[in-house]
C-alpha cells in the first residue's frame, strides 16, 4: 500500500456516488477496494465513536461477485458495487445480528431479508454492516441516554468529545458523515433520522409512511415508522430513496401510495432552480414556543430564509401549527405505545429463531429487567410500562379516538393545515423542532446541513448523563416539511438550497479518519 493524496474519488469521505461509480467503471479500483477502505476507516474510529454495531463478514465476497458481474457487463443498477450500512433494526438473513441493540433479540433469526435489505442487494449494493442505534429505536426508557444500547454501548458524534449524535439512527448518521460507507439507511418514528442527520452534518430523508416498506424491520409504530436514507448530499439521498421506495404487499401501508407504477424519479428532481416559484412557509409559533431548543440557530435560519427568497421562493411568514401548544402539553404519544404493544408481538411471531422465547411486550419487559447488561433500573422501561399498565394495543376500543386526536394535532392543527391554509409547497423549520408534528400524520421531511453552533453556545449535557447535547461546533440543519408523497418536491427544494449554501465541508470535526481509498489500491 502507498500514500496517495489525490482528487475525488480517492477521498471517499468526499466522493459522491457519481464519482465512485465512475471510478469503478474506469477500473481505477474495485468494489472490494471500496469495502476494504470503508472497513479500514471504521476500524480506525469505531473504538472511540461506536458508530458501527458489526461489519458483514461476507461483505468482501459479495463485493467480489459484484466486481465479476461488472467485468461481464452485468450491472444490477446505477449504484452497483457501492457499500452501504443499514441500521441495526433492519432484518438481514445472513450472518449478522438483527437485535435492535438489545440482548432480548440477540441471536434471533429473521425468516428472510427485510424488504429494504432485499432491494439493496437486488440493485447491486453491498450491505457492509449494521449501524449502531439507540436501543429499541429509543422506545424503551424515558431516563436513558439518547444514543446508548446494551450490546455496543454509547455512540458519539465527531464534532466534540462525547458529542451526542442524536437518536435513534445516530450510528448511521455518524458513519455517513465520516465516510464509513457510501451511505446509510435509518428509520424514523419521530425524529430518528432528522435529528441525528442534523447533529452529524448530513442529509436525511424521512419518507412518507408507506413510501418504503417496514417488513422485517424491528417496529415501534406502524402508523409512524419510516425507512429512509442518510447521505452526504441531497442527490445521493434521492438515489438511495429511489432504490428502496415502492409497494410491498407485506406492508399494507405501502399499498396506499398514489404511485401505481414506479415512484417518481427522485434524482431527476435535483435541479438548481428548485426553489424558484415555490411558496415556503415558516411556522413562527413553533420557533417561539421552542426558543430554548433553537435560539442558537435562529440567525443562521433567517439567513437561509433570505437566500431562498433571493433565488425566487415566496416566503410566507406565520404559517403556524395552530394546535402546537396543545400538542406540547401532552406527556407522551399514546399511539406509539399502543402500536408497539401490538406490532412487537407481530414481529416476534415471524422470527425463525427466538432464543429467549420472547413473544410479547410483557415477556420483553421481564427479560430486559432481569438481564444485567440491560442496566435496569438505571435505564428504565417506562415506555413499555405505560402500555402494559393501561392495557394498550392498537386493536383496543379506545385506539381510534387517540389516533384521531393525533391526526388533528398533526393535520388540521399541524403541518397539513399550515400547508393548505397558505397554499404552500413546504414549511421550513430548524431541524431540531421539525419532526414531532409530521410524525403524527406520517408526512415527509428532508433535512439539510445549515451550519454549526458558535463558540458562544455553552455546553449542555443530557440530564443524568455526560453526552454533550449542545455546544460549540455541533452541527445543526434546516428541514423542508411537506404533504404526504411530496418527496419529489421536497428534494427539489432541498437540493437547490444545498447548492446555494454548501456548508457541509466548512464545519470542523473533532475526529476524522485518516485511512482512505488510496491506501488500498495501486496508483493508476
């Protein structure tokens, strides 16, 4: 191996899919080389950051087969040969775990690949490994840290010591940021893609619930769960979304899609003129009622608004979420608790191997409380306890009423009402406060890097823990919120804004891997 300092695509932490695929097509390196480089970068930083749960022991052999196919002129898709990481709750029928960070699912075996994993393989992507996550996608405790799981421990971001990367897809966001894979897949119930993407300076798409299948993904809530891409650019996120979007008869929510054939061409929506003529609203009351969370972002946010106006967007102020105060008074979301009680039993019933004989939320709670590495009661089981004590499920007589309340808070009183009243294409908000209301109604979000906290922002740690939630240098993002199935329009606006700002590579990291692709190939 040699030292080489050359332009992209050798710098794989900067390279886009287009640059990487071009290098593969020119024979400058192979998919095996990419796998080796990403593994090398992971091993360099994973001891400190714990972004990756495990690496796929078959990744190199899969990459070698894809290289052979390329040599024969057989490409499975435009991303053929690129390595990706998937969140540790996404089922894969291989030698990797699907444990959601919990010993309750450790050594369980799914009957097949999850639909999203199958689609990745069919399109020629290499599943490089499983990204770390908050245990049970942050749906166990109300007193745990935001990026911890029992199997691996705490994940940290790269922008300051002990930076909280956000949950629950924090490992994937850190990995995407640092180039530990070309891209990653995460899941969101409420903020689990948007929050870690903004904190780690990357792009994230939380799709409409039903645009991507959740089959054999460890669930939280059938009404709110969504699988989406986390990448370094909007166009690469659009390309990965193209791979995983589409109907799946094993997930009935995908059958509600208005796209009866293939979904829209999301990469084609990446146009530099994408903001021109768009009507974009600001939910000003959300900013006012969440001032503590976003005060350090507001000046940069207002600058972003000015940029959008200068390139042709019409800005509509006070496009408020009228029920936001009502939502803020709620202690928790009963829909997710009722869904989990039902959905986890359904998931467990599908397992080919269930070594701990856990079949429902009661079994799960008992196991977790008794296993020493699960750290109970220091990390409690409050989210499950609520559902158990109230005998909740999404088939109980009271469920429809509580779900209708969510539909009002997120709909007429939330994002849908704001869009309709003002005739908007999107609402924009700082990403830290963008996701909770759309979660209630399953509407899409695209988050884009916006900047980083200044040196004047004091350090804040998680209550009871030492992970840093806020402080100098920690990135933040801006989110575009839209109607159901409006990903094409949101991508168009997000791409145009990204091209106007290009802030991602101006933010300084505390940790950056030094290993790169050039360490694994000969100079051409």
